[in-house]
């Protein structure tokens, strides 16, 4: 690849697996990580020495499609989407487990209320994937949707995903998505380690009323995802995403993925363990 590449990481879409593999394959010498806070990310990037900025070959992290920064916006962008209701459920689970530092207030009492959080107005609960594809100011802001109108916002998000991005995948068909992205990058799809997996016993139960609220909050994301899934399936059926490539990769992942995941997660836990 002559151009730098950028992984647009939507929260709770298996992006940690992709990001960690990108760093493993491309190395940690010439990369930049977005935090998801646009203003701070721009300041951090612009404060880098010019020669460092010009030599960055890999961008990862939570950013919007348009960052307002020349180098990452000119990079080849790829991403993975997730079915919106499933994504929001996973996000709520993440907050309930106390893993979101800026949302600790919702678990400080020791009792997490799904309803209380679901009706809080948090910007990551509604249409986040659409907003990250069209916004340029803040990933949780609905301003651009209001300016464009819902129909135009959906059309823009779909166009950027299908027509402009180098590649995209959907989490629900992860292995085929993995192959599609790595083939687009001109690389043999590497074995991946499954990261940040939830234990079944820790999962929240959602009522039908809560699920209906999530669907209502994500009307636009559901439309964008439906179009993306249809296009992804079309590419699989027409051979744009090779069925034989996917079959070969799945065989390799089945043979070696579990052991690799165990070793990789054990190494991560050792690194994170505090030194007494």
C-alpha cells in the first residue's frame, strides 16, 4: 500500500481484535491512535513533529470519517460494522461492568439501571455508526443529522461506506469480513486472537420494551447496516469476496486460532498486571 491506512473503529464492533492485529503486522513505529475526542486528537496530532506526521503509515482508534486532518483523511479507510441493537446492548453491558471511565457515575451506587442509562441521552446510544460516518465535530452529536435531514444522512453514510472506503466488513460475518479487509490491504489474512469476549454469566438481560427503545434510538443505523449487509452479501455472492479464500482462512483460524488467542490474552493479562 502506497497510501497510509486508517481503521475506523466503531465502539463495540470487535475493533480491538482488528487494531491489535494491525499493530502486530504493521509494527508500532509509525502509527497514530485516535481517542474519540476530536478536539484533543487534532491537537495531539498537530503537536507531533512534521517529519513524524508525514511518516505515519497506520491510523487506528475511534475517529469520525472526516477528522479535519489532512493526513488521516487522505488515508485508505476501512471499518467493521455491527448490527445496531447488538452493538448498543454490548455498549450498555460495557458501562454496567464499570469499564467506561467517563460513565462511572452510572455504577457508583453498585446498582446499574438499564432504564436509567437507556433514557440518559448519551450520544453513543443512538445512531453512533451513522454519526461517525458523517460527523466532523463530535461522534455523539446529532447536529449533522439535523442539518442534512435523516434521509440524506443515511445516504451519505452508505455512500462513504460502500463507495469511498477501501473495504468494510460486518461483525456478524467476521471471518469473511476479515478476509475482505486484509485482501483489500494486499495482505494474506493473518490469524487473529479473540479479545474482550464476555462471559455468558455476566451478560445483562434486556426486556422487549428496552429492546424496542434501542431500535427506536437507532432507526438510521438500522438502515445503514441493512444496506451495508446487503452490499457485503452481494460481494460475497459475486466473488468480489472469494469464497475459497474465506474457506482456506477459516480452516487456518480453526486450527490455530484458539491456541493463539489463549497465548495472546495471557500475554496481555501479564502486561496489565500491576507490579507489587
